C-alpha cells in the first residue's frame, strides 16, 4: 500500500513540474522583452507572407489516373500536376478552363505506353509535352 502511495506522489510531483515548466514557457512567451520580441516577430511575419504568396501562385490539380496505351488495363499512370501561375489573377481564368486543361492532359497521357514513360528521359519528355 505504501508503494502505491509513493508512486502517486511521484506522479503528482512530476505532473506539477511539467505544469510549472509549461506555464513558465507560456509566461516567457507573453512577456515582451524590449526590442527583441518585436524584431523576432518581423521575420516570422515576412515568412508567413512569403508562404502565402507562394501558395497563391500555385494551382494544384487533382491526381489523374490513366490506363497506358497497349497495356489492356494492366498498367496505369497516376500523375499529380501543380501549375505555377505568373500572378494570382490567373487563378480565375484557370478555374474557368480547368476541364479543358484536364481533358487535354488526359488525351495526351492516354496515347503513351509504358515504354514511353518508364525511363527518366521519358518522364522529362512527357513533362515537356505537357508544359
């Protein structure tokens, strides 16, 4: 019985230490240090804005799955495409024409055989044909 109580006490002390440790970290983050805290936040904000800009100029298509030519359904190609736009304004035009774009890519991919795309050179060739 005493061992059981000792274990509970050790656990309670451990929980208290963890709580105090975490509480101290939270308080340390809340207290601004003159000059330092403001300077630390500026690069973080810039980084967040850069990520947002990068996200805004990328358009991700849903993965496409196509049976390869001359494979009788035994081989298929799954491709994921992300398009980099020159500006975020292009996104609206792209959304309007996404079906045409997807259809064109599917038509191109369905003409390819396994031999056309399995090598590194074949993948680069396919990439060039799509772009």
